[in-house]
């Protein structure tokens, strides 16, 4: 019962009316930051670090405030995904695939409740995992070298086949475009510029936030103007807002599987929340009984990625705390916070500074309970967004997107780039080319290449090294199955192409 | 991910500096992600400056990662050249990159070098189950077959961590720099993870990056690259003791924008002297395995110039630059 | 049909350009076995392969906008580009108001509500970002006040 007494210690430090108040503020601000396209969790936390210090907060209060913002933004990201088809942050992009169709059917409220509960489920289970297993699980990161990471990324790209498109070539094309864009900038290994054409703004590469906001938000404007809003969720007659018990029960399995996959992805420093939600969605799509409805508004397609990305956010704290390796932009900012508080994460943190660790865990639980309590009743307020007339809402969202990008970089260059991505997004939509793989490519491209190159250095150029460990062979097998199965099934079934992927190896 | 993070923090800084309330506070730019040496320098100096009352407001630490410090250097030279409230963390890695002309043509004279207040001795570590017991074991293994020993480090190819390995091996009589296997990762913690996992056979970094892992027993330090054993880590032998006369300390210091006045520069010199003399800094040094190395003001500028020339010579000999 | 084919051709051309550009990337002294060029080559290869599939087995054509609609989309594009260029020199409020009003008008062609939407969004968003979130935005061109 060591853990219980530790947890009690954590709560005794982190639980007071003052910290509860801070958590409330943090959750609220985080939710807003999360649902505004262009401002994600890492911006939110980065934004608040200076503020929390100018407020003179002590270490624990700052920790409570910032973890609330962190998770608030993770919860908030799904809101604009579901209502407007615009992900508020990158892990929420998978939620657009089924969340937005649900909103179009007038079931925005259901989608928000399901995703809210799924987020809570994923986050809390991950926190419990952090409590019981952190020191043990930190060892998992030691099992993943360059070859294993490369295989993991290959798995992600090979299972892309059925994302939002029926044409595997188009999905692959989209992923390759994303990877190609990721190559722009300074090559990390040699320090030489690639595809920058002497443009200084391109030296640091193209920020995927610019791409996301362009591909989704700006493209949505073009699409809306062209279609006169015919296929939009804006102004759709809303169903009665109630708790969809039936759907929640049906998506329990999806939440559990999503949480498991997301948590594992979170533990690996090279994977992160976006990969977690992506793999959770693809895995669910391949095992679900309801797979035919994926992409058309399946509740499981909302539950799995949301559970996945929140579980990954929790899982990512494990390498951050036990190894000092941040697995994502957001954990990197939290790491900065800990260092500012003169706490150095590392293998001894759990034994040397239990008060910090356990009050952080308590803060995570407080934030999540608060967010669940806030989010479910607030659904009624959120869905009201869809009743705002489109001629106010859409320009508003566009301008928010611009300001988000502008505040990041302060340059017109990135805004122009964003408009260009908007045009690309619009064309892709016309041609039925999915945009999610483009984002995935931009997100993972550099890590994928770096790991390939590191693997080749280690093996002196021997390509068989990529398949030399049990983990990598398992990942490659899953990747090949994921790639081949849809083509094969399509031919056998001779039906209109129903994308299906082979069971994903969760090893 | 690094990119987002850099952007995110920059956004935070932008917002904080433009936001209004605390616009006058001094700022320290750490040209890398949190957790590394530059970040450490900024955060410690920022904390002590406030604790000893030199700065009334909190010193804002911002991370500006990219191009091994090049992004921050370009930023300071190009956009903040007269900002007297700005200090930037620097180390051997900064001068190494400057020496190798890796900052897009920028030179060492475009900023003012404020001072160094400590040095972080280099270490060479192996996983706890490694067959290598001494530095000699490791070096003979490289000499026997360099393709069998891979080093991991937190800097890119040609960076200071990489250079450390090459220079050490050179002193030990192995000169084929191209044959030495090295992979650069995102910082020391990442490099350790790969070494503990057995993907690389050894890791080079700074002592302060590794203290937690040495104390937890995940890695063994074969040698510290200092002139004497370091306080607090007395059981780690120096390279010199093991017959390889090589030292490589990663000094911790600061530069300031090149366009500030002499009076403003002197104000920073005085501030940094106070930090260096403070008990807080002494305690920080012992806790983190830093060695004494204080050189502040014009002397330091001179020292940096010589250091750059020296690294240029070595890089040329090894073949990193023409 | 045609659209997929045109896109395929365009992408092949782009991919070839990409390969050409990749051939000029400098390699470092410590050439790792893969180097900085191989991965871009692989990516371009995948793009060409997928483009060929699109050329040979195109999907049925999408509905492309009629000339009038294309013009409208072009106008929206122009507004957004203009906005991106003007927000720095002109401050936040004026370009935002004009751009929102223009987009609003394109969505629903009624001048008065569009103008109101523009005004409301220009000021409302400024308050939201500047005051609530504390972003550093400039309200008007420098020198006006």
C-alpha cells in the first residue's frame, strides 16, 4: 500500500482550495487554447510559464496550473475537430475523421460527450499506469533503438491505406508529400540546408501547425464558399443533448484498446501523442465490428483516438520524468518547467523527490476530474457554436487561425505558406486525397529519416540491421500485413473498396 | 517535435515580451531545448541573479533551439544587436560551431563575449554491463576494429561531443577520424537511453548531463576528461591517469549582443562576477559536477578568440573543415 | 478522370524537380552510409509511383467549380494573401475587419451583416487575443496614435 500512502502524500500537498481554483482556471484556459486552431498544448503551457512566475506561484501551484492547462488543451483540441472539422491541435486530427461526420448528422453533442469520456478514461488509466509502473516502464524506452523506431514509423505509414480515402495510392501519395515537406530545412545530421532555396524562413523547416491550419481551416473556407455550406455541420439541426449511454457502452472496448495503444506510444520518446491517436484509430478500425461505419460517424472512431491521445500524453510523462527525455513538444515544455523549479528529472527522481512526483500525479488526477466535470455539462454550450451563422463563424475561425500562426512566428511568410496549404487542402479534397497522411508525414518525417540514418551508421550500412531484433521484426510484420491486407481483401470481396487493415500487433 | 517546441517557446517569449506587464525584465536565451547545458546555464544564472538581488524581476529564460545554437546567434546578431537586457548561454559547442563556420557565415566578433563561470568536464561512459572496464579497453577496441564501437552523443556530427571522441582517440594514437562511428541524438539524455539500451557501445557527454544515470548505476563512467578528479565524483579516474593526456571541458558562459555600450557591458560583467562569487553558484557547481573556471570580461573575449583558432586547427587536421 | 491525371503529371514533374534539387545537397565530411540525399530520393520515388497509379487508374472526376465559382475562390484566395501581407504593416484591427467582412460577404452576400461581422470580429478578436490571452498584437499602424 506504498502507492496509496504516496498518493495521499501527493494529494495532501496538491489539494487545497487555492490549487483547486488554479486548476479550474488552468482547465478553462487550456480548453480555450486547445480548441483554437493554431494554438496547441505546447503553446499553451509555454505561454503560461512566464505568467505563472510573474504571479509568484510556488512550485506545486505552478505544477497544478500547468498540468491543468496541458490536459485542458488536450481535451479542447477535440472540440473544433468535431464541430468544424478543424483540429485544434495535432493529436486531435484523427478525431475529425468520425467526429465531424457525427456533427453533420446532428450528433455533435453525442460526439463531444463520447470523446470527453474517452479522454478522461485514457488520461486516468495512463496516470494510474504512471503511478504503478513508471520505473519499470521507463525500461521500455531502452528497447527502442534506431531500427525499432524506423519500423514503428513504417508501421504507421503502411497502415495509412484506408484513412479517409478509398484509394491506397492517394493515401501513400499524401504521406510522401508530407515526408517530402518534412525534409525542408537544415539537415540535423550534417547541418546542411535542404530544399530551402536560400530562404531563411525555411531553414528551420515548415512548422506542422502551419500545415494543419492551412490544410484544414483555410481549405474549409474555400470548400464552404464553393459548396454554399451544403455539407457543413454549421447550422445543422441538432439532436437532443443527452448522455448517449448506448454509444458509450458500445465504445468501451474502443476506449480500452485506444488507451493501451496510446499509452505504449506515449512511453516511447520517439512516438508521441499524434502517433498514439493515429495507431489507436487504425487498430480500432481493423478490429471493430462496426468498421464499415468508420469515417462516416462511428462513435468508436471518436472514442479510440481520443482515449489514445490522452493516454499517450500521460504515458509521455514516464520517459520525461524517469529519463529526462521529452517525448513531445508538450512534455518538453513541462520538462522546462521542472528544471525552472530546480527539479532535474532522471532515474532517481522517484526515489529522491517523491513529493514532487506524487504531487504531480495528484495534480494530473485533479485536472482530469475537473475537466470531465467541466466538459460534459459544457457540451450544451459548445454545440451552440454550430448555431452561430456561418457568415460570422467561418471568417472568425479563419482569422483565429491566422492570428495563431502570426503569434507563433510574427512573419507574413508563414501566413502565406498557410494559405498555400489551404489551396493544397482544397485540391486534395477535390481529388479525394486524404490530408491526415500529409500531416503525419510532416510530423514524423525528420525522426524517421534520422533513425534510418543512425541505424545505418550503427550497422555500417548493413540494411538487414533494420530487421535484426524481435521488436522490429514484429513491427515490420504488422506493417506489411497492414499494407497488403486491404488490397487483398478488396480483390477477394469484390465489393466497393472497404478499407480494412489486418490486426495490429500490440507488442 | 523539436521544431514545434522551439516555436512554441519562442511564441511564449514573444507573448511575454510583447505582452506588456514584465517587458523590462532581463532575458536569458538558452539556444537549445530544456535539459541541456545551455538551458542549465540560463536557469541557474537567472535564479542566482534574482536571489542575490542583482536583478529585481525574474530573469526570463527562453529556449530557442535550432542549428546547434545558430538560430539564436542569428537572432541576436540580426534582431537584438542593441538589446542591453539580453544574455545568451554559450559553451564550447558555440565556439566549436563558430570555428567550423556553421553559423551561416557569422563570426565570433559579432557578439560580445561576457564570461565563463565554470566548466563541465567531459566524460566517457558505457552501459553497466559493458565489457569495457577502462578507457584503455575502449580505445584498444576502437583500434582493433572501429566499426564495432559506436559512440552516441548529444551533439550533431562534427559538434563538440563528436569532436571530444575524435580528439581523445587522436591523443591515444588513432587518427582515422572517418572510421569512428558516431550518432548524434537530441541531447545527452537521449544519447544515454541509446547507450543503456545497448544500441551504442559508449557515450560521450558532459558530466552534468549524466550525474543522475551514474548515481542510479545505469551507466559506468570510464573516464573524466579533466586535469584532476572532480569533487563529488572521486571514483571516476581521469583520462590522464589512464595514460591519455586529454582534457575537454565544456565551459559554461554567456555572450551578450554586439551592439551594446561599454557601460552596459560592464554592468553585466559586474553582475556575472557577483554570480560567480556567490555561495549559491558554488553549491550549484558541486551538485552538478562542474569544475572551477572563472574568466569574465575582456580577458574572456581574448580567450574565446584563441579557443576558436585552436578548434579551427584541430577541425582542419581531422578534416571537418577545409 | 482528367483531374487525377493532371495531378499525377504535376506531381511527377515536382518529384523530378525534387530529385534534381536533392542531388545538389552537400554531404558532410563524415558521410554516413545513407547521407542526406537518399531519403529524399526514396520519397520522390514513392510520389512518382503513386502518380503513375493515378495516371493509369484515375478515379471518376470530381465536380470542378464553374468559371464564376472559380473566380470567387480566386477572390477568397486574394483576400487571404492580402491579409497575410497587410497584418504586419497595418496593425491587427483594420485588415482583420476587412478580410472578415469580405469572406463573410462571399459566404452570404448581404452587405450590412457582412460589414457588421467584419467590425465585430476585428475588434472582438483583438480583445480576445490581446486582453484575454495576452498575445502581442498591434491594434493600428504604428504612428496613428
